[in-house]
């Protein structure tokens, strides 16, 4: 089947399963060698379908958090919408998509997800958090809270009802996340003198590393973490979890 994927996580996973992906977004960057030959249709939020009818796709894979309702409504091809908000959602979604695409490899990935999330997480200290790319300032004492940041100006974090928070929970660090009422809230950082949380700067979607010198002026322990490992809910996050469980 000819598939268009508008979700970077699914694009990487579908290609790994041998599915013919004939269109992608500019953010679908993995695997680099394979996606280089696949047409870029646009971004995840804006797309002009009139330019791409010639692709004759059998299915377009979208996600409710990453793509807009307008893109889905205007799509001239059959749409398979996903809604991944937790690690527990991935197995069933892989199974449903595997059935639609008649793909054994994708069904196997779903089974691997089912097995990995079926194992109870083991609580761990934040100083032992997996997925740290670089410790910019190690904590002097063990932090009791972490703030996972995805944007700056304004500061944006993640709530418990997100895939990232679910990953942190399965890695044993969900206990340290603040409680927010929104999935991706705009927040204020704590004031000097308050208990100092560990700031986790995600490598995506905001380029925090570019502003490292400026961010180090903040009076908090902080680390750059692998945003793809924590948020790409296909084979990338799965492999990350499996490696940690093996350790």
C-alpha cells in the first residue's frame, strides 16, 4: 500500500516495517537515508493537498495532537487518525494500523510495546534519569521535582496527560513532575529561594542547546535531554525503553 505519513514518529516506524511511504512532512527526518527520497508535502499543521493528488495514496496516517482537523477534512485520500497520549496507547494503535496495512512487522512492534509497558516501572532518583544528553549543571542535592521544558518565551512544559509524561513515569521519574491542568501549559519558573527543581530542556521542538550560555544564568540544576527518545512514540521510544529495562 502507498502511505503518506504526516507524523514523524509513524514515518520512521512505517519505513522500518517495509511500508511504502510516498509522502512526509519536513519534520519526518528519520531514517535519514530513506526519507531523503520521499517528497516533503509541507509541515504538520499546514498542507496544500491540491499539489499532491498525483501521489495516489491508499492511506494517510495522521495524529490528533500533531495534525489539524483542517488537514484531515481536506485530505483527498483515506485517513487513519491516531491519538497517542500515553505509552499504553501505542500497542493497540500499532495493531489497528497493522491490520489496516496488512503488515506483520508493525504488529510485532505493537507486541513489543505491550510487553514493555506491562512491566511495572521501578522508581528512580532524578540524578539517574535516562536520556540525558548533557548535564549542564548537576544538582548539589537530589532534586524532588523536575520540570520538562519544550518551549521558551513563553516557557512551556508538559502535563501528566501526555506521552512524554507517560514515558517519564515508565522510566521511574513520573513522581517528580508537577501537576498541571493542561497537556502543554505555559508556566512561570520558580522564584529564587524556592525549592529548586531540575530543569530538563528537550532537544526538540525548541533549540535550547543554542541558548545554553544564557540558560545557565538560571539558578537551577539543568540537563539537556533527548526529546526524540521521550516523544517519538514509534520504534524510537520503544527501543529507548527496552534499552533501559535491559539495564
